[in-house]
């Protein structure tokens, strides 16, 4: 195991066996990306995975592996493209109250994502958008991390990266208690679906290679998200306050906002993703399906 990987595993409190995952999963992904080029812009790798599936960890390791091969690699998260809290509160007032909660399509700034990808194609300093989840707001631009372009590769990760909209008839019946009680007329879910069919598709059209981390089902996603929030609570305690984290009941309501599209992605995306990583409830990757052209 490389020293940097051992340090990463220790720093992120990952199990020691994660080194095997890096060798079996991350290394082949890096090899699938090496050598790929697109004229005039970075090669964009889209990584789609439900909350808590390990997208950020996978992205960090693959990025380092690519950098070791001499590539200039930028990482962009869909989460960092969230609208500001003020903008989302405006949507909650003018469109539907559920848009006060970040996550579903309609709560991201797709134009900001496109502008960032354009900037990453040019030489010079690029400020990468950043969102503070504990504060539930976008960081001030002066606090965004700086990347020195141009990028050879952009690793673009997010829970619904590359997703497609559902058919209108699929939206008629509520999927869970949140939709039944808070969106009985379907205004929120129709607006989110229309946003996904519109501006998001222009952003997702930039993806050259689509990778899906396929959870075994939505119940596993809920457990992963609770674990993720517990780690955030622990970090906030260690750092001595500031920000806020959700308890388990709040996590259950929060993730209900994501349930419809998460379930749809797991049904619809595997057939068209370039690479599918099938996961079990413990986030172990089993089968790895490559659909790449030779």
C-alpha cells in the first residue's frame, strides 16, 4: 500500500481493509480514465451515487491515482452547486415550501456548474464553488478553493449526477409520507422533475464517462445517511460548536426528499452508465460492470 493511501485511510477513519478496495475498484477506474482526451476541454467523469455511498472517498483516491500519472485533475461536487440559503428560501416562498430543503433538482445552480467547467478548460486560477453543509449555505466566493487550470480531467460527483427525468405519469401518486402530506397536489415533485429535464441536462451533457455506485436499495441509503450525519455531529463536537447536524428522525424526513429520484436512478441508470459498481448494504463493491467501447 502506498504511504499516501495508508495516511488517507487513517485520516478518514476507514477500515484497514479499504486498501483492498482501492486496489480492486479505484485503480481500475483510474486506468479507465487515463489516456482519455477531449479537444479543447477537460475529460469529465460523472460519478453518481446515493447519499453515504462513498462518492467523495472514491473521488479523492481516484484523483490522487490520476495525479500520480501526471494528470491535472479537478474535483467538482454537485453539492457545492447548491443555491444559497436565501435563494432556496425564495423558492420555498414562491414555488413550494419543500424547496427550502437542499437536495432535489431545482435547488442547484446548473449555470454555475457550466461556468466552472468552462473555466477549468482555460489556463489560470479557477475558484471552485464550495457549500457549507453544517451552515446550510454556500461559502463566500473568497473562501472557495483555488485550482490551477487547465484541467485534464474533472471528477464530477453527486447523488443525481447524470440522472434523467421521469415520465409525467410517474409523478401522479405520492411515493412516501412526505409527498403525501406536504405535496398532495404534486407541485413540488413536478417542478423538480421539470428542472431535471431542463437546465440539469445541459450540465450533465458535459459528462464523457458516467459511473454509477449502485446501492442495493433505498433502505441502505437511509442507514448510510444516518451514519454520515452521526460523523458530522461528532466532528462539530470536536471542533467546539458552530453549525448544526440532524438527529435520526430529522435525517429520515430529510432523505425522503431524495427518495423518488434515488429509486428511479437505481432502476433507470444501470442500463446506460459506462461503469456500474454494484454495492451491498455494507458498501462493499461486488460486481463491476464495464460498458465502455474497446
